[in-house]
């Protein structure tokens, strides 16, 4: 046995096995070993390699992009409080003072919730406050009547849910002495599946079918990548490609800095799309979860 596997090589292999930590999302705290069977056999998983190299920078960038739309909304409410209060008062027939107070509360929730998310303090509670504020904005601004605006807000809610899931995965997992059934899935896997399903609604609202060949090719490629993310196939790689494509599409389509007409509306769309990009970056970090093709292939 020793003539084929020297003692030092055996120690390196099994030390790599002990140091490897894998969980239901594909990685646990994104810690991996550079030694062991992975190097011995020369087999590398592209998704794991991407997660290892970007484990420190991706969560921060994802959070920053995700909260950008909330910061922009909060600043807009801060400098135009009277205008928004008048709009609420005229649209819903409410008292102006109450509408003014409601506007200040939403501004406070948006700015403080975003700050707490970046500080990683009370992340779940902060995301709940931001999600509640989004719900009230959809109702007060009557965005439920426009399907693409409603779809974008649902996509932002999915990004917030993904942020909560990422925070849950960072916590140490409790030891369970009982064996786990293969058909039982953790709540984080179900949450990740829901996030994958609704996160791409932002891209669906931006793509419009046309009879031109260029537009048709764009739609086919976009929906093919979205279907891959929905099914959890090559999730990290496709999410990276989709986030890069969505970011470029957003810069060229929602260039509010070059628009003189309706620049505030285009700016609103720009920051909302940035939040969806941040959600995709967080999906690269967390992985697709157990309810995905990537994880089912490991069992097969």
C-alpha cells in the first residue's frame, strides 16, 4: 500500500477530506480545502472554484447593490417629503399631516433598514421592515395596476428573502443526532428555490418581444439563462453571466444621467435593476440549495 501511496501523500489526502465542509446549499461558510482528493484526482468543480475565489467580496457587493434602491428611495423622500405627502393626501383623501408623517416613517425605514443590512446587524428584522415598506409603496403609489412595475417589486422582495437566507446559512448549524431523510429539505432550501423563481422577474419586465432577428435572439438567450437559474442548473456560472448581462443592459437602457425627460422614472428603474443584480450576486455566494438540478446530480 505504501509503495503506491506514500505516508505524506496519505496524510495530505485525508487532511483535505477533514477540512472540507459542505452543506445543503453546496457550501457551508464557503470554506474549502486546497488539498485532498480534489488535487489528488485533478477534479475541480467550477461552481466551488468560483465560490472560493469570491467568498469575501461577493456578499459585500451584493448587499451594496441590493440596498441601492432603498437608499435612493429614502433620499428621494427626504428631499421631496412635501410633494409625496401631497400626492398621498390627494390620491387617498387622507389628512395632510398624517400623509406627511407616513412619508417620514417610510423614509426612516428605508434609510435605517439599509444601514443595518450593510452592518449585518439584525438582518432578518431589517429585511422585514424593508419588505413592509415596499408593500406600502406598491399600495400608496398604486403600482399594482402595472404588471412590469409589480414584477420588479416582487423581484426586489425575492432579493430580500435571499439576503435573509444568506444570513441564516452563515449561522452555525445545530447538530442533529437523528439521521436525515433524503426526501426532507431544510427551510433554507425552500427559500432559495423561491428566490430563484422570482428573482428573474426583473429581467422579464425589461425584455419585450419584437419581430426583428436581433431582438428575438436577445429574448431567446435571456430566457434560456433564466430557465437555467429557475431549474438550478449551473446556477453560479449562469447567475454570474446573467448579472453581468443585466448590469450592462441596465446601464445602456436606464441611462438617467443622459435623459432630460422623465429622468426620475428612469433613475427609479436603474436602482431597482441594481438591486436585482445584487440578488444574483448573493445567489452565486449561497448556491442553489437542495431543490435544484445541481444538488440532485450529486445524489445521482
